[in-house]
């Protein structure tokens, strides 16, 4: 691949547009940036990051939210006057709230105090009504997600409600297939390995499926929290890497999606995110740190001219109040 990456101006795929306006047209077409050798192993493959934090709400979830809502409109599942209900750790909820605000739908989000204050306030600022489920240990775990999902399910039984149920939603894949196509074109088809974390697994599934249409031999590496390594056959546990690691095998996951699985701890993810900010001036969230740590582990085992691509799912501004970036110390 040439040292210069390609700029892609593809628009947002082939979805039939019902009522797309304003900011929704700015979703996608994010940059692909090479990570310098000032950070990570010196002897490694080239590592590139897809800068999904450039989307309007600062998250890759803008892609899935737009696809979910527009596909529901086309199918008649979401109509004028309806209310959308969903469970979310924050980024999906914010992205859905953005789309609903533009398209004039009411939205209610089931969420928790386990997620950052910035995310909660961002959802409220976009017009979402929040239904809070307390995390008893402050962490992210299977019990919390189960309670959130059950609350959303009960609320969805009311009239004039659309519940996307993101863990089991296939419409989102349309948005992530476009992301896969962007990566393929921006690397001039030279990508050797894709490294990405698993939350709903919709993004890993959509991106990898699209890329493998062009080259079935592209290596795909899934990333999960070391404290809750259920994809690797481990026991579910509590962690603090928001946006990944639901604590159970999600609907979209199957073993054929990934050639291997990398485990990254909360401490490793946060440390790498801070190094990324300090060294590369890229301000990203903890899942970006997890993705980059895993990408470096893989890249260190590959030839130096190989191409590894990972995803930076969201911006660090969503985590200023969390231990990731709340680093103030007393003056001495």
C-alpha cells in the first residue's frame, strides 16, 4: 500500500432515504490514520485506525442508529407519532437520540449509572428520556445488561412503541457494511488484518463480512475484556471498558467471524488510551485503547510492511468524568 491513505467520498450507501436531513448527511466517510512508531512496539506491522470519533455524536454508533431507524421506516415498523425505546450504555442511545431528534420521534433510553456522566447528559441533551437501572457494584456485567434489556422489553409492550433490540437487530449491519467498504477502499485493498472489539458484535460482523467479500483471507481478530472473556470460553465478570463485553455470547457472534480472540484488561485499555492521547494527540475512549492494545499485540507478530486496521469507536470527551481521564491531582 502507498504511504498515503485514500480519502473516500462514498455517501452513505444505498439505503432508501425517507427523511434524511442536515447532520445525518455527515455520518460516515471518516478518516483512516496511521499510528506512528512513537507508541507501541517498534518492530511491528503498520497499524491504521478508522477514526469513528469523527462522526457527529463522536461515535461509530451513528452508523448503526441511522441504519436501524431508516430500515424500520421502510418496513413500516416505525411511524409518525411513535416512540423508540432502547437499552444502551450511552453511545447507541445518543446516536439514536440524534436520529430521532432530526426525524421527530420521541425516544426513551434504558441505561445505568455504570456508564459515564457525559454519555447520560449527552443523551438527555439530544432529547432522550432516561430510565436508570442501578449497577450494584458500579461495573459493567451480565446482570446489569440483563436487567436493562428486560426493562426495555417490558416497555416495548405499550402501544406505538418501536424497540430495535440492538443485540438482536440485523438492520444495523447495513450501516457497518458501509464502514467495511470504506476501510477496503482507503487501504487500496491492502488490509491484512482487522482488529475490533465485540459489544453487540454488529460492527465486527458487518465490517468483516464486507471486507471478506473482497478478500476472504483477511485475518479478523476479535477483542474482549480480560475480566469477562466469555468469547474465549471464560466466565463472565465485571469490567469498565464501556461499549464492549456484555458478559454473555451475543446474538451476532459466531466463531467463524474471527480467526482469533485477544483479551485486554480494563487497566491495559485505559493505559493505552492515555498513551494515544499523550503521544498521537488522538483523544479516544477506552474501547479504542483496547482495540489499539490488541492491534499492537497482533502487529508485533507480523512483517513490518503488513497492514493492520483497527477502529477507534468513540471520542474521549465521553469519559472526562471517569477514571480514564479524570486525572486531576492535588497541587503540591
